C-alpha cells in the first residue's frame, strides 16, 4: 500500500486536553499549520475512556482551550459542590473538544486531523481502520502523550483476580442493578473518592462499603481553587500558606500548620497522610466520605480470591455478593522530567502543579513568542506530578520559582493575566493591597528558604 506524504509546520501526537490547549494557542498566536494524530475516534484523550459519571475536579472556568469557554460560568446551587463554580461532565468535555476541533481547528484550514491513527515514530503514522500509512514533513513534533494519563477502564488491574471473584472498573457502576450486597473500593485517590461518592449519592448504606486505602492523602479544598474573577481570597490563601510554611519548625509542623489554615485537608485527623496527588474535594464531599467507617489500611491489594482479599500486610475474608471496584489506575503518573524543548521535539508537561491544560497553553505561548531554546526551557521548567506527601514541598517550591521567573517578564505577565486557563494570576484590578503584597513577599521568601531546607534534609 502506498504511503501518503503530508507537510505541516507541526506534527502533534495526541488530541487530548493538553494537545488541544497547546494547538489552540499556536493557532491563535501564529500562522502555523498543524497535523494532529490520535488513536481515538474523536478528540478528548482519556475522556473517551473515563467513567460516565466523572466530572471535572476543578472548575470548568479554567479547563479546555484558551480561546473558548467551557460551560456557562455558573455557580452550583445544589449538591456537594454547592456555592462553587460548575464542574463539567464527561459528556460535556468530550462534546466541547469535538466542537473545538471541528468548528475552530479544522475550519481554520490550517489543521489536518487524523483520528483512529497510530503514531509509529519518525514522523510516520498509519490508520487503524484502513491501514494507510502517512509520512510527515514537519519542522517540529509535539509529544502530547508523554504524561501517560491512564484511567481504570484502559487496563487490567495490577493485582490478580481469581475466577469467580467480582471485580470491575468503576465504569461499570452505573450498570449495577442491586445484585451486590457489599462494595469494596480499591484505591484511595480521586477516582476511589468518586466511586465512594457515587455509591453514597445512590443511597448505598455506608456500612455496605469498604475502602482499601493503601495510603491516606493530603487533599485540596476545592473552595480554594476557584476562578480568579471570583477569588477575592486568592491572595489571602497564598499568604496563609506562605506564613504557615515560613514559620514552621519541622516538616511535620509545616503540614500541621498548612492543614490548620485550611490549605490542605485530610480524611482522618488521627492518621498522618503520606500521599499527595492534588486530589480536590469540597468539605461537603469530605463529610460524606467520612461516613464510610470500614477503611482497610493493609497496604495494596495483591490478589482477590473468591473468599478472601490478599493484601501486602495480611488477608481479609470477603463477604458474599461483594463487588470490588477497581480505582487503582495511575491517572497522574509521575513521569521522569525531561526538557520541554529539545531540538525539533516539544514534550508537553506540567509547568504548574497538576494544571495540565494551562501548562500546555503556556508552552504554546512560549513556543510562539520566544526563539532561544534555553530561554524557552528556563520559562518552562517542568513540575512533575506529585505522589508522596513530601512532593507537596517539591511542587510548591518549583511552582514558586517558576512564578518568580515569569514575574520578571512583563509581556509574559500580561499574557498570564489575560489567559482564561490561568486561574491564579490575578488581574490588575484584583491585585492585593500594599500591606498584603508586602507580607506575601516576605513570607514567600521565607517559604522558599524553608522548603529548600526541608528538601535538603530529606536528601541528606
């Protein structure tokens, strides 16, 4: 079969959220042409495989692409997100990205979109349907797959499941019709929380729910992660966290202080968390989750037998008619840090903790506005996804150092202030008063020094 030759300025691998955010800025700020390749039948990346009841964990107001709003910018008036900005559903997100692709990208005449295609490396790809091969002449390749986002439905559990045992990815929950008397949620991350909240929302008695929690997690209060236009408390929140860290006397004391000012939450005040993965909850959701009392803290699941659950630290009998709900996929995998700009390859990564779409848009702006590769990489220092509790310190420090570097570039500051996807850079009319700004500067420097001290202690 003959190979088709294609030409464009950029070859973008993937059409997930980061790929879409990057390409949107590139199209807005340059006259570049782009070829986009993805194995899914429509844009959206892992959203095509996500559980149907998933919602964004952060407001719709700063998700998607920079040029087009997602949602109607409303405040929820009911439910466990009441009083906070709306969270788009799975179907809304997928439809939104499809509209962006068709109505903006393809319609521009500057984007060629190839769904259902597998990238084979070396600027070549082939159709999964027709088998037709393509070779691309492109100035640069953009790897939008490096972060390797995985949801439970995309792979089998990492543990063994015996024949006759009941275990499903949480995608199956909406199809459950009452045949199970007990539910065991496997995984303590945000996906596990979503599974628990789904069961509680559907009136499952919390005593019928068990929750395998290999590690307790530090959690973020969604009330602190709201759009800056409504975020009068953003400077105060940063100031509280900076002061808590700067005045702390040990790592343990630091976490306690940050917790006390409401910048970090935890499931059980008697258990010290050892995990931090940017999971966000509202206080109402946390109150619901705390209704579940059967928490299994025996390490990870090794095997699910018909009659017992085999864990790192022992075994537990399984109640009859139990459904195990797999929520153990590594949705925010901690990837090795690599340079964003490397010759003719751009590798999309987070440059602000767990703000992937903002990061991709930011990288797109840097690509469009700067020529020197060293300057580009200096502006785009990656912030690897956190995993452990101490990663909170690493990501906070890198975020702050990135912010300091960005603040030294006035045109970049103006871009940030106007960027829809940036929920944290304050517009001119939202800047803190002089006294608050002075305190933020003082405690900010103290925070940097204290975090450097704690991280040096850990490395030693």
